[in-house]
């Protein structure tokens, strides 16, 4: 049972840097623009202790509500009891990145808009743009005439010393 209850307790693996990712923060991290309303993922970077979020917010997704010179304010929903509380956290830019959670949705909207405008130009009826679940594969039989069954066995362990 642990008896240390510090601010970064039990974060040994959570805050570690990845393989070949040690060292100072890359300069490209500071060149990313954040705007109010952007969806961001919070991932603490152990190389920069300033502006590091609490371990609870590591891996969470939030919405930017404030932008300052070195940090951004992020709104994160936290489950407390039987309700959600909207937490406002100020985090330095080293510990956040743009989320890709809406990327597929935005691409699908653009693709549907393109299909819709092409159909209007041609004067055709707009096709259904809804996502359709793939149908189950058709039933078929496999012939063993030229396809003899194979028995799979493990390769025996050999030592050559």
C-alpha cells in the first residue's frame, strides 16, 4: 500500500517520455497555433514541469476557452458523484496537442458537400450520403479438390550448443 500522496504520486509510467523522445521540447511544439473553441488532447510532457496538468487530466480531451502567451485554458468535464463538473484548467502548450477526434467527421462533411454540389450541377437527384454498415459476406463453399487440408503443428525447439 502506498503511503505517499504527493501531487505526482503514482505517475512513474504515466509521465515518462517515449522511446528516443527524451531531451528538450522540440521547437515545433511552440509554433502550433491554438484558437478558442479548438479541441485539444492533454498529454503531460515530463521535460517541462511548468504548467503541467494534474495527473487526473492526463489523456483527457477538452475545449480551449482562453489563449495566453505561453499557455491555454482548457475546459474538461470531470465526473464527480452522479454529475459532470466543468473544470477550467490552465496548461502550457508543451502539454497539449490538437485532437484528431473530429478529423474523420470533418473529412466526411467535406466529401458529402462535394458530392452534393456535383449532383446539383448535373441536375441529378442527390444520392444518400448516410453511412451504411457493410453487409455480411455471402455464403460460399470451399472445395478440397485441389486444396488439400493442411495440419498445422508447432516447430520443435532445437538447441545447437
